[in-house]
C-alpha cells in the first residue's frame, strides 16, 4: 500500500468515504511558500488555483502578525479591543460611500447566512434570487441556494434560482443584461404569485462558479433595478471576486459597475486564517441587529483582525492588484494561441488573476466537455501545476492563483496547459 | 471623552449600536496570560468566565504550534494532510465506541448546523426538540432553537422548545427525569399531530445556558428513550460541557450518563483559534454525506488541527480535568458560606470548573433576581474579577474560568464575590 492509499483509507474511516479530494491522484501537501506548494516526497507544484493563500502561502508578514497577536491576546468582542475597530475602518474605506460598517465572522458561509437575514430584516420579505449554477456556502440556509442536492425537507419555497448568464453560448449576454433582467423579473413575479415578498438578489459579481462569463459593463444594472423596485436588496458575494483579484478594481462589484447593499467576504481575507465578514450600511446593520440578536464568539477576535489587516498591508506594499491586472492580461495572451491549436478550447477568458478556458466537444454546437476538462486538470497536476474547473457545465478550466503570481509563473502554467492538451486532447 | 467612550463610539459607528459588550463599564483588554487578562491602563483581571482560552490565555505550547504550522502550510482538506487525520484519531479516541468519525468546521454554530442536518438525514424527519432556555448558535437554522427573537419568517414549524429542567424550583428534577421526559413526549406528540417526523433532541449535557441544574445521574435517559423510540437522534452540544470542563469526565454526556449519536464541539477546542467539530458514527456521517454534499474551506485546515492537538497536549500534560474536579469542588466549599450570610443566594451549585449561584429576591418563593445578579457581576468587574450570568431567568452567576484555575484563584474569586455581595446585596 502506498502512502497515498494509506492516507486515503484513514481519511475514509475518520472523515467519511465521500469526503472530497482533488485529482485522480490526490496530492499530499506538507509545505507552502509564495505560489509554490510541496508534497511529502519533495515534489513541487505551482499553485494556480488557491485564492485562500491570497498574498502567497505562508507570507512572512502575515505569519508574523498572527504569532505576535496570538501570543498577546485572543478573545471575543464582548470586550473592547482596537484591532477590530482599526480593521473595519480600514476595510470599509475600500468600499463606496455608505458601506461603512461590518460584522466579522469566521467563514464566507457565515457571512452569507447573515447577509440573507439582513436582506430579510431590511425588506421585510423572505424571497431570494440566485443563479442556478452558484455556490454561496454550506449552512442550512445558504445551501438552499445551491442546486447540487435537494435538502431533506425539500427546496425552500422562498428561493428562486434563475438561469445564469452565459456569454459563450448566448451572444446577447455579450451585449447587455436584458436576458438576465428578464430572468430576474420572472423570478420576482413567481415569488409574488405565491405571496412571497422579495428580500433580494445574491450574486458573485464575477459569476465565478458560473464560469466567469465575459459580460459588458453595467450588465447587472437592469436586473438590480428590478430587484430594488420590488423592495429587494442586492448582496455581492465577494468571497472569490474581492481583495483585488480582478486587477482593475479592489472589489468585483466595482468592476461590474454596481454598488451592493451588502457585500460578503471570505476565503482570501485572512490568507488561510478563518476570518470572514459582512459589509453594509449602518442603517441595514442596525435593522439586522434589531431583528436578530447576533453574536459570534470567534468572529472579529484580535488575532483574526490583525491577520486580516496584515493581508491588506501586503496587498498594498506589493501592489498585488496591479500585479493581478498585468499578469492576468499576459496570461490570457499566452493562452490564446492554444485555442488556435486545439479545437477543444472554445474560448479563453478572464480578468486579473481569474482566468481560464471553455473546454468543448464541438466548437459549433459549443457542447461542453467536462470529462475532457477533468482530464486536462489531472494531467496538469501530474505535470506539477494545480488548477481546477468550474462553470455551469463543469467544463471551464479555472486558474485562480495566489496574487504574487508572476508572468513567469503564468508562462509555466500555460506551457504546462499546452503539454497537457498535447496528451489528452484529440 | 475617556478612551472607553471613544472606543464605544467608534464601535457603535463601525459595528452597530447594538453590538454587545459585557459590563456597565466595558473592559478594554490588551493582553492575556493564563487565567489573567490586562486592560489598556495596566489593570489586571482574574478571568473567571472565559472557556475559549480553555488551557489559559496565550498558552505558549498552543501559540508555538500555531506559529510553527502557519509558517509551514495552511490549506484546505481537498489535499491530503496528516494533521486532520492525526487529530480526528486522537479526538475520537476520547469518545465512547462508535463515535469514531468527524467533520471539522470553524465554529460551534457551524457544528450544530451540520448536526441538525445529520439528524435529518439519519431519521428522514425534520422535527427537532430543544429546551426553552438554550442557545446553540447563530446560523439561520440553529438560531431557530433560540427563544430570544422570533425570526422574520416566523418560528419554524419543525421546532419544539420544551420547558427546561430546573432543579432549584422543581424538587422532582432532583430525583429523576420523569418531568423532562414528559415534556419531550409531549413535544413528539405535538410534532406527530402536525405530521412532522422527529429528527432528534439537542441538548447541552450540563444544561449550561439553562443554569446548570443539579440533576441525578441518568436524568436524561427516559427522554432519550422516547426520542429513540420515535426514530430520533440525540445531539450532545459539548461546546460548553466538553474538554474536561466538568472535571469528572472528559465529555459532559459521559458525566450525564448517556451516549449521544452526534456530539458537537466548539469554543475551547482551539484555545481561541476558530476551530470546531462534529463527532458521530461512521454510519451517520455517511448518511449525511450522501444527503448533503458538504465542504468547509477553512474547516480542518492543518493550522487548526495542529492547534487543537496542542490543546489536547496541554490538557493531558497539565492534568487539567483533574484540576477542574478538585478546584471546582474547593470553589463550591468556599462559596457555600456566602449562602449562609446572604439571603439573596438561593443555591450554590456546579461541577468542575463550571459553578455559580442562584440569585433570588426571596428564598421562599425562589423568585429570580436578574437585576441583582447583574449588579453583582458588575461589582465584581470593578473589583477585578470577570464572571457572567446565565439561566432560565438570567439570574444565575456563572463562573467558567480557563482550566488552569487554581485553589488560590478560586479563593480570590469567592472572596471578591463576598465583597461584591457586601456592597450590592441587602
């Protein structure tokens, strides 16, 4: 029995047979540094996937902040502490006017669970709209927005999942947001028909799980107008889109050209430390606090806040949003020639350090090829580059590396993609 | 404007007017060490309340483990890593046979949110029973178990909150669990009458929020039998009760004399680091994983697991469960004479390092005096000892210190209680 088989058996026994692992041949990681991760046998992988290690694996400035504060004090927010105040002040300064207050929690799921209740409190309604190819988290309430599995008690009556934009298959989505606005209006009418008042619309501004389609500026505005007319709020899930990832803007909603009522933050916020948050207006926050008393023991503890602040330091000092813009653009340029060589690449697209390619069985019909995408991902893993796949049909290669990803790293990643295509593509 | 006022204003602006603080005069903490915490002006407080810093504030062994692993690798569980396997193996070894697998998450709320769905998956039902004075967490689903605030969408039809045991006011609760079993059977019948199948009963085995009544061994067994006969599962919420807190046993359910189907863990698990978990049988875990795909990005990351394991090291090396037993017993002995001096102390009770006193307006009627309890808590804070209050009527003084609490610390705490009573009690 190999070491990997042994670990997988222990895992199945201790964590359940169906605990999820990446790759046909899973990777055992033991060390990370910058954009590199290392396995137990000294193997080295270029991490072109993980946005959790946002400013690079084990960034010394972040680790130092963590150790310093953990040695001084870690407690909850029922005592006064400057760390949470300094951080929330600094964080909200990156948002547009009005989004000036926050609740700190531990996971993006907790953040979205709160955001849904904020929208309920502010609107007085329960109805919520999301896309049919999204994922916003794992709590009971939030996982109602996922199409993956019907819950035991059945799908909640107040949820409407609308067809996602798909710029690759619907030319009109590359022009304007009318198709999506129509979907949203239909959902509002459908809730209305059942006497369910709208609370809001929740969206990743990049539509990351939907395959990050190429949408024109202002695409969501007509849909958002319909939501607001019906008394609903707009929640921007910035868990994947935020903290400079898209290069051109610090937040995904800024790039998409709208201001949400509520923004939720997660994964990259603490570079791996479990910290997340909900940013909103003081008025919405007050309404939420009146309607639902809320306290989170670990949320906003001094260690989490100091760590999250250190992540902002690094983003600024190393100008990582600028880096995401220039390297992301270079990566797309390096990847495009592959689309000329391989018919299975239907489209290359992305923005900043979030990019990838549609893998298709047929360029004319645009039929998705998720199995081929899976094979490419696995072949790249064998060749030392970690990526993933996503999208409505699970066929979109997903590159979402730590932010200090350089042009050289992008070259290695796209060259390796070329080699993998040479092996697995017809 | 004092520094405290300034911080409170910033806090109201950034975190909301109703963000909760302890004490009439809130404390700004800047440093913690063992059972001591320090404020910004050099003031020193005996921490007789916080179970998050379970093995003592900033325990060097735990901080060292945190720093070591954070500098090496922090990633998610879709890659193999030995830390989670070693920890879950070690953790489940402290449970009775059968409870041999786990899911790692970040907060007790996340743990209970999963536990409710595990019970749903294993039973096929939705109905859930809890006490009417409990608190199990802050997600949308879990906060349905709290009586504090009616949610916007109304109380869920599948929840039944039964009258809590109260050994101080109901003599029969000191004899056996018939009164509680009757409550639970009525709740099952009420769910049944509405066609709602039972999923389970969720309980803190110490009934910590209910005021930690003095119940005889086996108190819950008749109720549990009724739950199991109706096809339901038993969830032990060990967030307050676990990790040796009660002194006599490592887990609260072991002390109470029952084996749950699911145990949830939180606050003390990582000594402040956001880590929590759900322990159950491999069969229930498999059923849950089949019914609900679940993945938690931060849950079970190597840093969390190494930190949680370091907490177990300290509990063993410093024999802190034994300490909880002996110091807890000594503390009760020191506190009892106060009940002879002050009529407002209706009863002194507890187990291990979880103890306190019923504060009453009248010993004969046993009328609760929450305002007087509040005044005592505030007076003790002014005198440098941090405690809290809890219970069905919010009138029970709550001492729940870090586990390295010594007899000297207990003496200081009870002497300070005596002084506070001298000031505020009639």
